[in-house]
C-alpha cells in the first residue's frame, strides 16, 4: 500500500495531546494503523510530550487521593468475554472495535444513487461515518462549514485536488469546494468525520441533509 496523503502536523499534535473529538481521533488512529510514516511521527510527538511531563513542576494531590486509588486496586472487575470476530482487512483494529465485524455486516442506510452510509457511535458533536460509494458514482458537489477528514479503506476517489487511494487521508476545510467521485471498478469505502454539516450546492441534498445528518 502506497500512501501519499498524510495527517497534518496540527492534527497529529492535537491527537497526541488528546484534544481531538472522538470522531476525528478514530479517523487519525485508523490512518496511523496503516501508515508507517505517520506512526513514526506520532511516536516522536509522544516522546516530546513525555519529556515535557518529566520536566513539569510537581502538583500536590488532594488529601486521601492515594488511599482512594489503593482501594480501587482491590476491586474485582468482571470483563465480559467478547464473541469471536471475523477479521476484515478493510477495517483496521481501531475501526474494527467500532463496527464489531465485517463491513458488510454494518447497518448501512441508503442515501441514493447506490451510496450508503453508517453513522458510528462516538461521543461529542463531531460525527464519524462509513461511506460506501459504488465505482463510478459521484457525491453531490459541496463545501464545508467546518473540517472533514476522509480516509479511504477500499477503492479510490478523485476530486478537484487529487486522487485518494487506500490509506490516503483528505483534510477538507471551509475553503474547499469539491465533487468527489469514486473511480470506476471497485466500490470506494471511506471512513469520514465532520464537526459541522456540509454545505451542498443543489436543492435535493439540502432537503434530505437533516434526515441523514450529513
């Protein structure tokens, strides 16, 4: 797998600091599981963060903190056994924990034109979703009111900026207007996260937008 589009320094720093919304963290973590280069950069940032923590001035704990922690160590926690999960190479470990199986087993919802989506359970206002776009099918042209991360899991798509294949991450902001189209042949499956509704340019997508949370 040749990955050409990577995580930006700003996103990677926010991920290392733990300040990204869960939906964005899921996309970043999934990309890191596929990309050796970004994983090395993330490890370097973690090392810098660890060094800064070592040099930080100590902070006094509240009275009874140690006793409270020690008391929890004696508690017995029952962890339910997870059923065996069929591996899906298109769903790396971070994503597999959210879908619980193969991508075909996900509860997809039709958006029209053969395009399907599945919204994943994440906390906060940002939304993570899987998108299944038939080969040769285009997504309606749109802009962005916030940031959108799109990670390709299978197939490829093109837009006004470039081509994005497996493992590639597109980072879209309010300046980008585009019409992503899946390449002919194999269907394109993506993991996407948004922190604001998209800005569609045609009437029908605007009409159904509230129902599909896009």
